[in-house]
């Protein structure tokens, strides 16, 4: 498969695997495929799991790699009626300074 140089993509999604679900799997497949084609891919989502891997209402922000995809899982202070409170969301503002350099920003709305 030909490489696609110089593409820089950010996906903003509420959840991403380890969470299970259709949109989570779709976003993972899309992001990993784009990275495989040579794009620089970042993903920002909510961290739903504690350090032991258990589902939790209170989590920390972590950065990790999922294959060639850079993942930022935003820590949450609490979750009420499927509404996540992420006090460190301002961390994403660091990406704002780089936006002129990003080719595609993909926002995945979820109800």
C-alpha cells in the first residue's frame, strides 16, 4: 500500500478501545489504517479506566501509543448521566497551537 506522507490527522472521540462498541472500533480501524498509510495520527478521548484497568468514574490523563497512533486519554473527575467532566481538557488546547499544521481534524459526536 502506498504511503501518504505529510498528512497529520487528529481524531476527537468520546471513547476508544479498551472501551467496547461500534464507534470505538470504527475510530480505531480508521486511525490505524491512516497511520499505516503514513499519516501522523493523534487521537483524543476520555479515559474511562483506572490504573488497574477497571471502569471508573475518576481517572487520570495518560498518553500512550496504539500501534502508530498517539492516544491522549483525558482523565475525568466524574461521570454523570453519560456526561464526563474532564478538568484537564485544556490540555487539548496545546494541540490548538498546532492546528495550522494539521490537515484533518475529525470530531466524532456521540449521544
